[in-house]
C-alpha cells in the first residue's frame, strides 16, 4: 500500500513539475502582430505566411508571428510608421511608398530602368545598402524584399508607337505614373485598384499600366482587349522589423528570423516569376490579346524613361548617383 502511495505521489509531483515547465515555456513565448496590405490569396501574403511558419518551427513556438492581412490591422500607408513607433514589431509595405522621404526608395518604380527580373535583382542589390542605412535612422531593419511581376500596358486597341497613346485617358496611381502619362501625351486620371473596373466602364480611363496580377484580379478582359508586355518596371514590397524589438530577442531567435527572411526573399522572387507567367496565361485564357511590344514603342518609352531618370537623379543626389553606379547605369 505504501509503495502504491509513493508511486502516486511521484506521478503527481512529476505532472506538477511538467505543468510548471509548460507554464514557464508559455510565459516565455513571444507573439508578434504583423500587418500586411494584401489579401491572403496574394502571393506576397502567402510567402509571408510561410516565413512566419518557418520562424515558429525553428524557435519551437518561442516566437509566433501572427499575420493581419489585407490592411485589417493598419492601412497600407500607416504600416511603416506603426512599426517605427513600436505599435507593431514587424510589417510589410510597398517600397516606393517612401519615395517622398527619399527618391532612392522609388528607384524600382522608375520607368524602364530595370525592366526584367534579372535587372530588378541587380537593382535591389544596389538599392539595399542605401535603403538599409535610411531605415536604420528610423530604428527600422529590412528583413527581405520581394518583387511584383513587371508592369504591362492594358489598352482597348493595339499600341505600336508612343504616338498611339496620345489623348488616351490613362489610369495613374502615383506622381511617377502621372508624369509618364503626361510625357507620352496621354490624359492622366487617378484611379485606385478597387475602382479600376468602374473607371473603365464609365469611360474615365481607357488604358493603364499595371502587373498581370492586378489585371487578372480586376478582370481586365471585361474592359480592355490588349495586354502589351512592356515590362515598364519591377516594383517591390519590403518587410521591416523594429530594430529595438529585434535586438531584445535571444540570439538564436534572431538567427532563426534572419534565416527565414533569407529563405523568404529567395522563395518570393521565384513565386513572383511564376505569378507573372500564370497570370499572363489567365489574361490569354480570358480572350485578351497578349503581345510583345514593337521596337518603335519600346524605343519611344525608353526615351521617356531616360528623361524622367534625369529628373530623378537631380532629386536623389549623391545617394542616387551611388545607387546607379552600383547598378551599372
């Protein structure tokens, strides 16, 4: 009887100690809320979900990154400052949203500077150290950056030269695109992504430059007939972390985050390439005419891009010059 009581006591003591250990482990676990601007189905968000899973697994749950997608926690323009101010430790946003802070942030959205994935990766290598330094001044640290598919031209008719764009009502969404529209003789009109179908249906716009992803998501075949793959630029998103918050992590957790970030950047660019080909196929499958641009059209567009780059260089100063030298332009 005494032996049975002793065994029961030992078992209960063991369970109690295990409970304490579990409680300590739970108490030590860290949760990071992460706002992102895009829906769950977007490949950027899917890539970030994999990043969070990898961090969770590598740290045995000691760091749990909870994704708040589609602007549900903070709206897109608010995310950077939310991370900077410590309201959240980590977040994702469109790099060139910060071009009003410094033109270097908008280098990847300069028309016809980098027009394919290879050049876009090369530009990111040149851009990254400068962006890292700029963000460090705001107590932010970049973790990884992933490209969107190259931007193409959507129209209701074939476009063979720059002159064919003259007078066309052109959808814009930032100052750079508005300037491009003006330089080719089009009539710029500001239209956000959710309003694209209605803007075309009501005749407010007749053409746009955007990615195959946005074209497919907005069902562009309902209001335009031609997609010309001009690959005007290859913009990027970036994931940043609050530097002070990151430095508070244990060294092994920091390394797990950095390793997962490196994997996410590599995987994300591969996902972007697949997204590009998949969504162009969707445009074709829905009856759109998908064409390569003529030499005359590209020559005219690149001339416009060079004119815009001169102005960008003046605004970007020494940092812009250093970036272009590293890029080889």
